[in-house]
């Protein structure tokens, strides 16, 4: 018989002392959550450089960190999207957030 406090089979110190504590409730092991969206196979248009700067992988333009980084990244991504070199993804993103991916040729 296993001990209700430590889970050991046979004798243990809890059975010998007449322990009055509540037994340890064993939690079930969490199962991994299945991935709802398939991973994106395309590469991101921007890659991090330095501490917070972003660099375009197509033309190499660096967008510095700061208050206007979000607006500059969006404008630069739209430029490549209009030329057919990138595409925008909004599914699964919060409102106002756009992700740009490089179009594979």
C-alpha cells in the first residue's frame, strides 16, 4: 500500500508517526497544447540588429529604435508589399499590428 502523503510503497516515516497533515495531492502532468496555427514558413521582413534596431532583409535599410520605429517599419513594409516583394499578415495579431513576411520567389 502506498503512503497518501509521500506516495512511497511500503513503510515510510509518515505511517510510523501517525501523521496528521493532509496528504499531498498529486497534480496530473500537463499535456502539451496542440499548435492551432501552422508555423510560418516565410521569413520575417525585418531582423533585429543591435539592441533594438531593425534591418530590412531585402534592401538592408536600418530602422532605428525610438518613438517612430513602429510607423517607419509599417511604411517600409508597405513599400515592399506594393512592389510584390513582401506580404502583410494580420490574422492572429492584435488590432493595429501588422507583420510583414518576405515572399518566396
